[in-house]
C-alpha cells in the first residue's frame, strides 16, 4: 500500500512541473546540443584569377629619374686604310729564260704572305716546292730570289742561288727564312719574286722556270699596323 502512494506522488509532481509558469521555467531540464558552431564558408571572389608566373616589378620607363643624367653612347671612330696603287711591272727580261725545253712542271708555296719586324703575327719563312722532268745531266735545282717594292720600281739584284733539296723522284723543296733575304728591312711592303733554275753538276743552265713576281708579299709589321 505504501509503494502505491509513493508512485502516485511522483506522477503528480512531474505533472505539476510541466505547468510551471515561464518565470520558473529555469527549473525545467534544458536540452544541450552536442553539435559545434556552424562553419562559415570562405571562397575567392568570382573575378579573382591568380597568375602563378606574375612578378611584381616596377614598370619600365624611358624617362630617367629627376636629377639623373641620361647616358649616351659615344660612337667609336672608324679608320679607313689608305689604299696605295701598286706599280705596273715591267715586261720580263728574256735573258731570264733559256731556249731549251721547259723542265719545270709545277710549283707550290706554303704561304702568300711573309712579315718581318715586331708587333704582328705572320709567317717568317716560306717553303717552296717544284717538280722537274727528268733530263740527262740534271744535277741541281737552284732557287733565286729578289725583292721589288710594290709602289716604286726599286728592286734588289737576283741573289741566293740556294741549292734545293730533292726526294730522288723529281721533286725539289727549300725553306727560305726572312733572315736569308738580303736588304729585306729596306722594304716596308714588297713582292718576293723567285725563280727555279735547273743545272748540271758544273752549273750549266738546263732550264729556268717562269719568274713568280706577285705570288708572295713581304710586309713589315709597321705597315700592317698602320690605319
């Protein structure tokens, strides 16, 4: 009987709490939310397009800052070399050739330009090569040279008469150095003229080659460096 009375009292108490005025509503149990705060979405403006390769630099300007003088490039002076006309060579002296058959087949040279002096680069020697037809009594091939100024008629006598080396097959060769050319320091710009002469052991002339008159130049470094 006591249990029935206790249960009835509890039910009456719960029913009364439901009808409490709003001023006593704090006595009612409140429902606690287990959810966290609602996040606010963040996004880029519709018109924003990032440029991954953009470099923020100041725009170039063709106007220098105030107070800064404009630097102008001064053109370098140009030098035009003075061209001197070369002379017209006189006809070849017929005494330089023999009435016999021409024995020289070919001629070669290692350079077309020799230089002397200081302050420039260039060949200081020239190798001359010639091929000769076999002939009875042929023993030597001699090399003769001379200088002739390009702008006047001044020239040296024929000289040297060097005996050329051979390979026993009709080819003769000789290396001529600047120091072997007589009076070369008296010429600023000249032609080195040369001729081959075939002879017997007694130096009897058998044949002479055609004189090479303008194939090789001999020039001083001073003349080459002139503007």
